[in-house]
């Protein structure tokens, strides 16, 4: 399997296994929280919630039981950075979980690994065994009295929506992966009703560096509002697809040069649930404040049919919607039908505009992030590529 | 949720689903909010929906139901909360912080219209050809929000086959809006566990285990799902066409018996508020429709009390005096939903079920034997209909063992809703009907039979008789006005002890052939319990299994439906906690207005033992006609 | 199912419940183990799992039907899941799909007559940089070409 294409200065900077855990022997949980807050680390799954705030709430909660869950249900089309992290750098992820456990007061960490990655499971289990052997997990970790923490790995079974944190918790509890009503949030009422931190693999992998090197160091990279670096999963029409670590704030055009993309027409930033960015906007930067992404970068060159791309995305959502709430369950079906109408040339512009309006309702009225973001591609592709889709060669002609 | 002992963190960090404070005047007990720019204060933890309701602002709902836990799936109740990017489902959002809410902003109105549009696009069929026309929550919403065309198209073919396999419940999933009320009813409220969401994405639908037809799964036919379905996706299996055909057939003698609960609720179908008893108006209406005779099910309810009470006495006598092994506590058997629940989930306890049939089935057996003889009618030409608040009664009358008269004892079970429709079809406005009495030879019955309709009623009726049989005293001397208050009300499980004391009365004539005297009951304490809703029944059964307090009871009344029969699956929609309360009030008020309030005082009951069931209660003939047996069904499906 | 088969199944599930615990939260792990071994979760197994976890059979069925990798109907010994999402699609998924269909003589969604192969599509399997990709049982195969795919299948026959 291919290795990481570009190792940047943050996540892939030098780190020896257990280093972050050893650091805990000399610093308090308050100090960990301080560094984390100072680093301004935000969730790497895409939503960008400040990690320190999440940890803080759970750390302050008084409960007999708390949990740290590593969300390794990486299912967003075009994302594969977690696979690389788990295969090549498990020490970062697991050390991050131990640090989280120490800080929030959890004795138990759970990795929710997507079913598609079952082939990674054994190597992870082996690595955990090694950690237990070296007393990096278990009771009185590294001899520190009362520092108990262990990690178990649970598998998903092929459901994209379980990447949504409350659906993930439902799945862990043995239910259908249907998102919960919020509030309450997992930090208050999470797994088994207990305060729970759910963090993305990459978020956790950033933590050991911050603990060892400091928040100040982390902030040196990236932009003011998007600190540190980001792993980008690059696929599609380019010479060198793969995982790239780049500082936040990198321009899309810079990234395209780096990965050897030519004749690029469009970049889908953030996967199927993200936005499709046309050539005219390639000077936009990859950052929470501009083109935000959980890491998925899909590149389409001039030869690609954007309607076909959109159809593929909508088919994905129709299948992967959990089906519980009306806007998402039926809305995605309607958007897909709309794409098919355009494909056949049997549509009215009035109806397509109504579907865009419907998409805007889905963005605000769906129960969870899936339905709230699934219309993004529909809206952005039809908006940004209307020339090609409605007038161009092979394009459809409405009535 | 945390256990309470854990909640010592600062308020900002406690779980946001909060128990409402008992004392809202305490600091933090109330939260100030703004709804549509009007400032109000609501108790901490109130949902946005409740807060709006309290302040006279109506918010549309579909998946929400007062009886059920929150789902938050239909999204029709979304509102705008200042500072939040997305709309919030008001039914699911507990207020813990000051907030500004807009319930009718352009974004909210657009979302609601879209949601209705989407639901309509997948909702098969047309309103005019639907039995819920005019009573459909989706239709009402479309009307309210001005959705008068199919913006996003409309399905042309049904996606699912209609499941008509069950005698009781018909499922048409092509009309389902996936509100999951039925799922929450079946799993959470009733703990029967037949319906759940199956598949996902656009294939999501409500299904049964292995997609089996309803008749083949462990459905108890309670019909509570029907009562909560907002559309026509669930309905009772309606026999009214067959009944019309019988009425129109001059060779058929069509008899209807009416149970107390439909009489207390049918007015709701004619625009009256809940709690108007229509007993005598209904008698007239049924005659005008063309029923040849109208009998009062309360008569056989009285008979049930005698038979079931006698059975209890015999069981106790065998256990205490003859030291035989008998199954105790005795369970009531008048609720066919409960009976099937027990047969599936606790088959090892079927011997505890009273062998006495339900009043419906007792009447069925008597109509085609005793009545047929008296009236000189060939029972083959009798069509026996039962007006019941219940969908499970349809299943019950189709149980193969219910042929003790030599014919199918009861031909059709008809629900309150179906009856109301037949009356309307006949052009009759029920509330305007003059009053008339029930037909002889069964005539009027007692208030004891009447209160069978409410949870605790069977037990109260039984106690009114047992107390007089054993103690030789008037019930009124022990319980004021013969109202046994501890057995009333909607608490899930009720428990009562009745000490017999040292003084017993003489054995009444009716029972003399069975027990010599009551001395063996001296000093005993009669322990009884009442449960309604199968979830509560389950609690008692699990306690009995574990050898707990209820295993020491002598007699337990179980009703499958919340509230008892008055909340039955055949009753008018909606049925809510408030409506159940009013129906119960109507039933108890009618009972108190009657002269005759104890089953054993019913002269027709006395007469039938003198003239027909001459071997007395639990005698040979009554065993043949009035008692039955049960099946160990278990929970496995082949 | 024969009585002996039922007994064996009950014993197997009892062991799984022992291993994972009888709480509802063990449900997915138990189902995954049954799926891995039998390639589907038989009707009787669903009812036994329900009994031992004290939940309703329809709840078990409902959960299975939700997850793409759990099945209630028998599947082939090798379950092939070819990624159909856009990155793999652009890298030649269709050609690979056709060659597999031709080789096995079945369409997507079907199981071969000898019960050796079930062919399905999967949504993004996370090999977008090395597509087209497929997962057979627990293993992932990537950078597929029509020829390479057939070679892999031959290795499994």
C-alpha cells in the first residue's frame, strides 16, 4: 500500500512512541488543557469544534464513568487519511487517547473503526498489546499511581452515518446508527449516558505533539483561526494522489501544483458533503474560515462530466441516509431524481430552482450533519457548473 | 443520564436533559425566554414545544404524541432559535438557557412546507379514497400550510403490499410517513416488540421480524399502534361490508352486543367532547340501521364476574383446604390482547388465566344457544356482531376454539370507529337519537359490568360481589357508595389488600354446591392487583417469575391497553391521557347513576342460572359454553 | 434448521454472549462474529441473540437491516464489495465491474450458483488514492484492472 506522500512539519514531525504519555508524569490535567487551549486545535473531522472546550466540559463533569471515543469511521468519499494514520502512526492516535483519558478522567477509550478497515484491526490490536506490555496502557501507567486507562476497538458494519458522533454512539450501544436529538450533547450525555469526548483520529494524533512541543509551537503553523497543519486526502485527476500534510491556509492552486494536477476544472473540497469549487476560485485557501474540509480533496479535470459526479454523490446519500428524518430521507431522493431529470433533459428550470430551495431547507431542518450537508454538492455543482450542465456540450436543455 | 448522586458539577456542565424542578420558585427554576418577541418565563427543562403551547402558540407536530417518548424525526415542528445555524425540533429541545425563539419566520415556514411536500410526494393514494379522509394529520397539515399541489411529484404505484393477514390490524406501508409512533407504541409503551424500522435511507420502512405478515409474528392485536398512527398506514380489519350484507339479507337475524367503552367514546366521532355516554341513543341508532336485536355486553360481564369469581373461590378452596396444587394468582382473561401477550411471552403461566371467557365470547355462545332456543330461531341464521373498543376482539372471535355453540360464537368484532362510520353511512346523527332500552331477554345489566371498561373495573366488579358473598355484608358498608377508589385511576400498577377478618357470612345459594362454608377464609387477607398496558403487565409477570410481592397475590386484573378498554385500539382517534380520563369519568358516572350495581344482583343473571345453566356457576354447561382454554404460543417464529 | 444445528447455534451464541456480555451494547459485536463465520445471520440466530440480550427479535432484525455488512439472507463464501464512489469510478470501476460480472457469470447483488461468490457494490472504502478498490471478506484489493481482478478471483476459487 502507498505511503504518505508528503510529511509536513506538525503531525509527521519527530515523535517517539509513548513520548506524550511520559510527559504526563510531570504535568497536571490542567496544564494539558492549557496547552490544548493555547494551541487552538479544532476538530479535524470537519466541524471544527475547539477540542479544548470539548475536553474541558467532560473534565469538569463529575461522573463515575467517562469515555473517550476515537472516531475512526472515516467514510466521507475521498477521505483516507485515518487509514494512513492508523496503519503508519498508531502511536500518535493511541497516545492521544491516553492523554485524553488522563485529562478528562476517563478510564476507558474506544476506537470505533469502520468495518471497511477491518484489515487494519489486527495490527492495531497487536500495537495495543505492545502498549500494555510497556505499561503505556493498563493500571498505574508508567508507574503513576491511579493512572489507569485502556483502549478497546469496536468495528462498524458499513454505515457512513455512524461517522456522525451521536449515530456512532448509538451504534456502539447496539442500535441502528440514527443520530440523536441534541441537546444533550455527548459531552454531557454520551456513550451509556455518560460524559463522552468523541474525537476524530487526526485530532487525537495532533494532541501528543502539542503536549510535547507546546501549544505555542503548534500555533506557528497554519492561520490565526486554523492553527497547525492538516492531512489532505488527495484523489482524482492528478499525478500523485495520496495523503499530504500541509499547513492550514494553503491555497487550492498550490495544492494542485504539488499533487501534479493538470487541466483541473473543479475541486471537491470536503468530500461528497463538501463544496465543489470551480477554477475561478482556486485561489481560495483551505482553512476553517474559507474552504473548510475534513481532508477530502477530489480533483476533476476538463474531461469529467460534473453532472455524473453529482449523480454519484447523490446516489451515495440516498443509500447512506439513516432514513429517520423527513428532509434527509426524502429530500436526497428528490435531489437525485432532479439530477436524473437533468440527465434526460426532462426538467424545468423552475423545478430545479425549487430543488435548490429544498436543499436549503435540508441544510437547516435535517436532524444531523448528514442531511444538513448532503445538499451542498447539489447546490454548488449546479451553481458553479451551470454552463456545462445546462448549455455545454452534451449538456441538458430544460424547458 | 447520570444518577442523581453524580450531579455535583456546576450547572453549566450538567446534562442538558433535565428533570423539571419540583419547586419552580427556587433560583434557576424558571428560565426567561422570548417567543416571537414576547417575553415569557418557563420552568427549566420545558421543551420549546411545551413552552409555546403554554403561551398559546401552536406548533404543528406529527411524530410527537403525548403518550410517547420524543423522536424528533418528522421535523415539522422546527423553529428558529437565535444564534443557531440550523432550525431546532421544538419537541426535542429542552430549554435550559435564555433564548429567543421564532416560530413562524420565513425559514421556518419554508421548511414546514417542504417537509409536508416531501411527505406527500411519497404518500400513496388520494385523500378522497382514504378512510382517514378528514381525520388525517398529514392532510390537516397540508391544509393548514396551504400545500395544495404535489410540488415534488406524487407516487403513482404503491411501494409496499398491504398486509391484511391479521384479523385485527391492517398495515399499508405505502401510506406511512415514518413518524415511528407505532414503533414507540409497540416497543416502548406496550413492550410487545413487533414493529421496528427496517432498512435505511430511502428504503427505510416500518417492518416486522423477517418481514413476516402480522398474523405470523407475536402481535397481540392490541391496536394501540392504530390509535396513534397519524395517517391511514394502520387501520383495523373492517368487517362492516359483511355486516351490511347480513343486515340486508332477510333470512338473517342480526344481533349486536355493545360494550361499555364504545358507548362512552362514540360521541367523539360525532363531534361531541370526550366523556359523553351515548348508550341509549346508540340503541336507537342500531335498530334504525337494521340490527334485529341490541344486547348489552354488560350482561355477560356480570356473568363473567360470577363465573370468574366462582373460579377464584374454587382455586382458593382447593389450595387452602384441599391442599391441591392450583395455579395462583388467578389472572383475568377478558382482554384478548393480554391473553395473547401471555401466551407468547409467559406461556408457562397459562394455567393462571381464568378459564372464563370474555364477556364478548360468553354472549356469543349464549346467543346461539340460550337465546336461539328461546326465540325459536335457527342459530345458523343468526349473525352475531360485537361492538367493541378493541381490535383484538376481532382476533378473539376468530380463535378456532370459539365455536362452543356449534357455530362461530361471535361472527364479527366491530370497533367504535367502524360503528360510527356505519351510523354515518346510514345517515344518522347519533347525538340526536331518542333514547331506548336494550332488548330482552337479557335486558339491563349492572354498573359492575359497565365499569369493565376502565382499568381496575373488572377487579372492582369482582370485589363488589366477593365481599358480599363471603362477608355477608353490603359492599356499601365497607366502601362508600360501593366505589372502590384504590382500584381506580391510571396508575400503571395498583395493589390492594382486603382483610377478611373473623366474621364471615353464610354461603349464598348460588355457591352452596361448591363450598360448605367460609370458615377457611377467616383471618385471610385477599391480595389483589391491577395492571393496564402490557408494559405494566410485564413488570408484574417478571416480579411473579422472580417470586416477588405479586406472586403472593390471589387475583390480578390485566388489560392490554393503557387505561383499559376505554383506551382500546378500536376507540376514536386521537386517544390521549386527557381523553382517557374523560371517558373513565363518563363510565364511573353512569355506574353511580344506576340502581343495579353488583353483578350477582342482576335478575337476568339469577334467572339464567335458574333456567339454563342449572348446574350453577362453573357447572358442566357453563364450562362447555362459558369457559375456554389457551395456547402455549411461545415467542419463536419458524 | 435441524435440532442439532439449532443446538450448535445456541451454543455458539451463548459463547459470544459470554465473551461480549449480555448488554445491548454487545449486539453489533455478536452479530459481526456470526456474520463473519456464517456469512449471514440466520433467522434462528437472530431470535437467540434477542433472547439472550433480552430484546425483541424485530430489534435485532432492524439493526441488521441497517448495516450494509450484516445480512439476513445467505451469502457466498466470498463477499466481493467493489467500491462505487466517484474516485474509484473515475479510475475505471466500470471496466472492473464488467470483467468480474463476466468472470463469475452473476450480476451485482447476486450470489454464484456454487455459493462461492456474492457480488455487491460498496460505498467509499477509503482507497480513493489507489482505486479502483474492492474488499473481499476482510481484505482490501486496490489499483485494480479488469485482468488483475480476475486473477484475484481465480486465487479464491
